[in-house]
C-alpha cells in the first residue's frame, strides 16, 4: 500500500491561508442537535416515500467499468429505477432529478444534466448537480425529500454518479505558462486534488478521517460494523 502523502505543493490565496478554522481536532463534539425531530404543530408537511432504488455495480479502478463515463453510469441508474416502477412512473412524470458528483473535472458542463438527458428523460424535466464531496449522493436524497415535503415537487429521482477511473490529470500552470513547449509546471491528479485533498489544511482526507474518528470517539469496530451495514443495504438495493 502506498503511503498517504502528508502535504501537497499548491499555490494558496490569502482566503485559504487566513481561513478561520484553526484548531481542528480541538473542537468539542456537540451531540445536542443530533436526531432532533422537525417541529410541525400544524402538520402541513406531506409524507415522503421511497418508491424504488437501484445502483450500478461497484468496479475497481481501471476495471470493467472504466470505459463508462460518470454520466453514462448515472443514466443507467436513472433508466433502471424508472424501469422498476413497471410503468407506474414515466420519465415525463418526473418533477426534478438530483445527481451528486464529487469530481466533475473533464466531464463537461452540469454532468447531472447530461445523465438526465442520456437516460431519455424529457428536456422539460429540470435537474441539478450536487457537490458535497463524499456526501454528494445522500445530499441529493435530502434535497428531493425537502422538495416533496414542502409540496414543490411530487416525484423526484435522487442519486450519485462517479467514475474515478476517468478522472483526468490537469496542468493548472499552463493557462499563462510557456508559449512554446511544456514548462516545468505542475501536473495535478484531479481525483486527489478535487476529491481527496483538504483545501484548507493542505493534506489528504484520509488523515482527517482518522482524526475525526478520534475526536468523536468512534472505534475501529464501530466503523467496520457501519461499513458492513452499508454494504448489506447496497446488496438489498
């Protein structure tokens, strides 16, 4: 296993250098806000249900799915979840589609919209791409839930799409770089730089993950149990 890098040579603007987030790891966890129920004395919110769910296979890096773009994988999932409704929900019935993606580099504009169109959904159905790093996919479910809960939509599709095998390398110094030839500039892996590297602390997220577990008191066994439950839920889906 390769060693996780501790730092990355990258240019920083003052907004990052002076970000008011010092003292990471010293914060005290606040559990008072966890699990709070929405107070709704008038009971005007609508009931929200999940009708169908599905997922594509999980492939290895550079494996059998490497020739599928993130948008194509997303489109396959959208088409399949509609198929599973057995015609009860048609593409034109959709009010909104939310698709999360962590690394859109090299994918073109609004990849969630691309997946929507590739899935055969009419152009009249709006869609949005969400980026909340590892929480991107589950955040789309939250957004769809809110839209239906508040009566702004009746039927939504929410999910995530990603192809780390297709993440490009970029040349961030070339915009105003050499006029001839390749300068001694940076070659950056978008998969790491955009998806796995902390923009404020300038280090790999794997390091932060370990620190957060220590901060909140999560044991290795508890994390493994949670991961197993997640895998079992995926199998059932």
